C-alpha cells in the first residue's frame, strides 16, 4: 500500500505549499522511494483552462492533455516525472462527476449530499493514484487556506481518511506563516495557533508544522508552537525565505523534514539521500561565468506566474550554460516602431511569448521585425511563432492585409487560421489541441541539431495553426518549415537559415523543462545569446 502525506496551508495563501510538497517529494525520491504528488483546488471551475492568467497564473498542460494548476509544473520540474489528469482535481470536477452520477441514477434515488457523496468522490480521487501500487508515497496538496468555506469538504475527507488509515500510513503537514513585527521586535505565533485551531475544529491534528518566516525563529518560538499546537517540538520545521525555490529541498533536508516523515510513516528507503546532481545544478546556478539579458515580450507581464514555466526554463538553461539569465519583461502593447529600439537595444535575445486574442499583437510583430533585421537571437512560442509568420509575410514577402483570423476574421491573407477540427466547437473548456503530439524534424536544420534527433514529442495548447496554403510562398522567401506533425501535416517549427538564431515553435517546450534535464531549445537559445553578446563586445573593441 502507498503511504499518504497531506499538505494543508493556513494564515494566508501563496505560502508555497506546492514548493514544500515538491521539495519533500524530491528528498524522498533521492532516497530511492517512488513518489508522486497531486493537487486539489477548491475553486468551482472544472479546470484552469478557461481562467485568465491574471486570475490564477499560467495553465499547465500535461502529456495527456489535462489543463492543470501551475503547481504541477513544480512537481514535474523537481521530480523529473510526467503528471496526468489524475494529479489535479478541482471542486468543479468533483461536483460535475457527482451530478453526472445522480443524473444517471447511480445513487438509487438517495438524496445527494456533501457527506457522503462529495466526500466519497474526493477520497476516491485521492486514492486513484494508488490503484496500480506504483508509488511508495502519494503527497496530496490541498489548495486554499484552512478556514475558507471552499476547503471544508476537503478537510472533512481528510478527517475521514485519517480515521480509516493507520497513523503509520497517513501524515498531515501544515504550512503556516510566522510574521515578524518590527515594532514589537519579535515573531508572532498567534496566527499559526488560530490556523491549527481551525484544523482541530475540523477534527485534524497536524503531525508536522512547517513555518514560513523571513528570519530565523528561535527555539523558544518552536517550543511555544509545539505546546499550543499539540505537536512535538522536533516536528516544528523552519522554512526561511530562500533566494531560489531550488534551494528549498536543501533547507528542508537541513531541518530533517524527510527523516521525520520516514520515521512517522515507517518508510524503508533504499539508500541515503543522493542530491549530487541537484547540488551541482545549484552550484552552476550560483556561480555563473556569463550573463545575458533576454527580453520576454508578452501581454501578461504584470503577473510573473502567467509565464512561470518560461521563467523556470531560463533558470534551468542558464545553469546548464553557467550563465545568469536576466529576463526583462516588456509589455507588447508598449512596443511601437519608435519605442522598440529604445526598449531592447541592450539585450542579447528576445522571446515572444504565447497568448490569446488580439491585444498586443502588433507589438509582438514589431519586436520580431526588429530582431530579424538586427540579427538578434529570436525564439517564438505558439502565438510567438504565429506572429513570426505574419511578420514574414508582411515585411519580407510583401503581401497586403496579412493576419491571423484570430485577430482579423476578414483578412484577405489568413496565413494563420483556425484548425479545421475547431470550426464547429462552441464550448471553450478543454476543447483546444491539448497534450503531447509527435513532430518530425527535417534533417540538417537548426531544430534537428538542437534536439539531436528527428522525432520528438511536445505539448500543445492552441486553436489556430499555420495555413499550409501559404507554405510554398513562405519558404520561397526564406522562412522554412522544418518540423511537421506526421498525422495532420501541421507546421510545428519554423526557422530562418540566414539568421544566427531564429526559431518559432507551435508547441510549448517550456512545459517539459526540468531542473536536471533542461529543455534543449532553451539551452541552445541561451547559448546563442551568449555568443551574440560576445560578438557585440568584439565589435566594440575593434
């Protein structure tokens, strides 16, 4: 049987339950244990696919096409595993399942209630990953904050599971905040006490307290928390702010969180912790030999989490190149013909980010024209690739009224058009081209050199695609299609052989970058930026 660990949060949101869960999972994995993580979100949306990025950050897509919470990205990046639909469940999906069963008569005329029907479905979902016996440990992160009305069914389900499982098979970690009041000159434990009290009122006593703090907490504070929260003092863990999320596993190792869990759950690790590759990554990250500035042209730059996977991919690729990558966000709506050179003349590469809708499109196209003409390394993802195609037909081919039908439905030259299987779709949730699809890359191209193979699989999330009616004309003027889906002939990759580094992809490579296995395109892009910077410096010296 799998062992279950539940991670709850109190006092405030955004404390980092996902990072703590991923860090603990990494420590257990480093000892030879098989671990997976799942996230339960308390909102009523069926999934985050229809949420504006400003609402909930990026929508993370798995291989099987699930649109999920961004914390699944942390899980995959830390553990170097692939998650699935089963790893992220929302209240909306729980209720949808229960209501569908009621409509089909599965409850035999019973009155459908929160208890037992909703809680039973939650417990079924929690235990779904256990069915094949693949994992030693299943970590379940309960989203939201203890005390929120939305979280009550999940806490009740947790209480019931603790009652069913033996203590050695189930453990609860409560992540909380210990604020420091400068005026009083001391840390305050009262918010945590109240948070644990809320848990206790739900019938749950936490086994471990993980305390987020901006500065070290004293032994007296730990003693006080242990006394008032009814936990052992050694099980009060300090989680001090770190300079990077990738240092958190090391901090949790120093606090012996993994040892506590192993002892409480009677786990049998295969060996001691092996974090050699992780520490090597941190060493290269903290001691860069190079530094480059990469502009991220996007439309959701006010919220960094909207492009979370892209930012983290640059961290991975930067460490691989022993390079500090300074990501400079520029809002595409602010880029016109006059401001562009002033904004990005000191940079060494430009990434045009994915997105939806017509807002900010012209700024992205202006940026692509500038970097194409100046020979600056360019990388376009999804909409960024589509904008590169539009820019090419406008400014290189010289066609009139060129656009994407997403932006202009009446355009005379729809070089980017709605996919045929999307034409009759009305419902928005879960209906895009989602998940992993194969791509065949032409030989002797930039893409084939980057991947080192001609057959790849990458994750997608889009409705519009390159219009193959314009393929011959596009390539005649120098923008080459070098990657195709073997089943649909969808153009997956475009590049310019006459440019130092000009690559656009229809898929989302940022979703497959890992700490220990950075994505090859990001690695190559950062390397190209380093070379571009060196070339600029050589010109200045001459």
